């Protein structure tokens, strides 16, 4: 049985979601990014990053047409 990873460091989050590591660092500094934890090293829960991303959907003509 394969266990799913529930958390990752900034590099792993960058690879999984396509958010540059430097952008994650800047978002932490600005207190504007996804929730993170710092028990020694910075870690993010994948579910927190997904929830944060869902707060900022990009509206396009195609996505608006699909709603109608």
C-alpha cells in the first residue's frame, strides 16, 4: 500500500504546483501565501496549498462561458 505524502518542503511544493521557490519565500515574507509550518524547516501541507490556490481562480472567457 502506497502512502500519500501530506506535506512537503518549498522545493517539493514548487515541483508539485509549479510555484517557484522564490515566490513561495516572498509570499511567506509578505504573509500572503499558503499556510506553512516552521518546526525547524519550512513545510507546507499539500491540502493547505490546494485550498489557497482555489481562493484565486483565474477567470477566462472559456471558464465564464462554461458557467452559463
